[in-house]
C-alpha cells in the first residue's frame, strides 16, 4: 500500500505538491496553543490536497484505495468509530468528504 501511495505521489504535478507542502508549513506555523490550524489554513490544505490528487490519473487514485482496502479491517471499525462521536457531525463530515471527492474527480485527468 505504501509503494502504491509513493508511486501516486511521484506522478503528482510538482507545482501542486509544492503548494501542498507550503499549505501544511503555513498551517503548522499558524497553529494555536492547542495545535489547531486556522480555518483558512485548513481550507488551503484541503484545496491543495484536492489539486494534488486531481493531477494524477483516476486509476492511480483507485490503486491506492484498493491497496488499502486489501487490509480488510472488518465490520467493527465503522460502528466503533461512530460510537465515539456525534452521529450527526460524523454524517455531515462524511457528506462533505463525498462532495470533496466529487469535485476532485470532476477535475481529475
């Protein structure tokens, strides 16, 4: 799985990677005393990740997904994780992730 991720990373647009690195670096520099990034920095990181992923073919993204899917973590992980958070917040976060995925996929080469 790590090899598949490294291959995907090596295929990413260098400018998109640089933007992602700088977004993370800025977020680290601007974290508050609790280690939390600002909303603007968090937004910049997610935008950069989207551009990085969209710069590779969809087949490589799916290769990474499928490589991790082979770990077959079982059916208890999801319910366990849901038991630790507010269900409404988790569902909203998941929907936001799916919306993000759709935007990235629409611009993927």
